[in-house]
C-alpha cells in the first residue's frame, strides 16, 4: 500500500497507476518528474535551507514545491523504492572542466536496475537527461542522450572492483 505522501506525489506527477516496476514505467516516471517538479533552490537563497531527508522531499513535492538534486533525486529514489524498483544512490559531481576526472561530491545521482539492466537516473540537474540512460560499456554520442542536454558534452560510468562508482558528468570545454 502506498502512503498518502506518495499518493500526493504521484498525483503531482500525473500518474494514476504506476504499475509494477518496468523499463517503460521508469522512463515515464523520470519524464513526469522533470516535467512537473521544478529544480529550485530559492529556500537556500532566502537563508532557509530545507532538510534533505527523502521523505520530507516527497512531502514537499506533494505540496507543490520543488528542490535541488538532493531533494529531487532523494525523493524520486524513495518513490521508486516504494514502487518496488531496485535503486542505488551515488555521490556524483558536476564540474566545469571537461578534462577533469574528479567528482566533487556535491550532487546526488541514482542508478536503477530494472529487467536486468542498470540505468542512470538523474532528475536533479535542471538540464540533465530527460530519460534514464542505460549504463553499458563503450561510448555513446551526444544524440543518444536525448534532448535538453544543451550544456553537457559527455558522461562516464565505471565499475570498480565489484563496487559501482557513480556516473560522472563533464561539462563542455
């Protein structure tokens, strides 16, 4: 049973019945999140930093508010987990040096495994990917990243000794 918090959150997303975990459902939930929940940090600018607890974030969204990456991805992770998805949270980073391989840790990003495939899910970038990106070895073109990636040139994801490292993004040079 989904609590009232998640009922309100799903209503905000325009989702009546999210169904069982599926690739199609994951894509629909990320698109709806990006279309209906704003990236904002107005509370920070006003000197009222809100907590980043995922349940508080879900309550914010149900009440019509937005948030920044820790709210957006934290709340989305909790919603996905409640719906039965396998979610892993990662420390990520957004950098302004395309040659850098450093991850500053000032960003929360997610991987979601569904139907045997891992996807990079990020609703907290403001201008990030509109849909989940499948994580697989090799290179991808910018065209494969979909629309709305005006400022992003590439992303990387690595596996290290059995532990998953987060997708890392680099901005244009």
